[in-house]
């Protein structure tokens, strides 16, 4: 059942109108915008892989 079909005493139609009105923003998160454009930022990470350590049977990669 669609939300539009439920018009009870709580004013579900009013709630639906508010939700629709709040979706008018054209904001797009940076990560999604970059993905859509096919842009991949350069790897400028200052971290360098140093070694692998095993702690309690779990393997961790160590960067510094």
C-alpha cells in the first residue's frame, strides 16, 4: 500500500508533502560527484607500508 493511499487522522498526506518538498535540494556529496564524473584523485597519502604483524591470530598491515 502506498503512503499516498493512507489518509488517516494523523495527516499522512501532509507528511508526504513535507518529505517531497525537502527533496528539492540539488546537493550532491563530493564522493558521488567525483565518481559520476569519472574523476579519481591522485594518491597523495603520506603513509608508507612498513610491515605485517600478527596479533592474536589476526594479520594487520602496518603503515607509517
